[in-house]
C-alpha cells in the first residue's frame, strides 16, 4: 500500500498542475472576429488572438496595420503604420495603444492633408490646421484660405484675399462673409490685367444668362489706358469701344 506521505504528494501534484487548456482554435463562434481582427480562438466566453498567422490574415492587418500578435490581440507596429495609405493621406503614422494613430506633428507634416489643406498639427488624435499652417498651401496662394480656424484653413481677412491669385488675376481682393469678392475699382486696380491692359474699372455684370461672373474688371476710360503698360510700350492709350487702341 502507498504510504500516507506518497498520498499527500500525489494530491499536491494534482492540485498544483495547470488546468487543461480550454482553447478552441478556429472556433465557429469566433468566425467574424477572426476575419475582422484575427481573434480566431475561443477562450472561455471570449474570442482572442493566439496566432501571428491569424493576425496576418485579418482585415485589421490589411486595412489598419494590426498584423502583430501581442498578448491576446493583434496590434500595429510603426513600420506597418507608415506603409498604410492613411499615413500618406491623414498622418496616421505612429502607434498608440496598439493601433495606428496621429501622435506627433511630424506625422501630420508628411501627409497630403498638410501639403494641400494645411492640416499640419497633431491635435486630439487628428491632423488639424493651426497657426501659420495654412500659409504654404495651394488654397492660400490661389483662393486666400490662409487663416487657421477650427482646425481648417479659411479666408479670414482682406490680407488673405490680397495675396491670392484670385486677387491679382481677377480682382477678388475684398473679404466678405468668409470669401474673397470683387467689389470696386480699387480691387481691379490690384490686378495684372489693370497694369498691363488697362482693365481697371469695376463693372457689375448685367447679363442674366449666368454665363459671366457677377462682376468683372474692364477698360473704362482713357485714364485706364494711359496708365497701362500697353500704352507706355506700344501706344495703346485711347479708350474706344471697350478697349485700349492706338492713337
């Protein structure tokens, strides 16, 4: 018969041995979680990730860079995040809490959102426009959207309008209700067409067809012609029939 000591030892071994694993790989109840997030194994009442291969096959890997097994879930790595379209487009290039996220201004500055829309500053997990972010954007140069407001670039002043190509080319130099407008002879005087061709007079469009803009800059007088480069260089100094003509 076994001794009392050997009986206690057997009991100790039984009690201290780990419980048999209850994991259920590729569990049917975890099918959706498996496809979306790589959580393919049933464990008690949960679906968890237990395999790097499951992570790699998941939608979360392909679309969100969460391809690496860590604990019971699939997480992102900086290398994966930097190769995603979201990094290029919106600055989602770093990792926070296991997912790709906007963390630093450097994330934003390499994005298209920064170059095109001035969204160059990391604020509350997103790239937003702040400070002077807008001043180097195409929309600032073309449309006067040079002021950062509520995270986006907007037209904020006459100064914004005056530095835009819409001002120098078409006379849209006056700020009103969030946009640049052509409103006066003064606006026309700031255009290249005024300086070169004498189109310095503001005219409201009377055409109701909608084919022309609401206002435009035209040659309106001998004075317009005389101050133009065409007059000084080529003698087109006399106003006739809506344009400058030679003497």
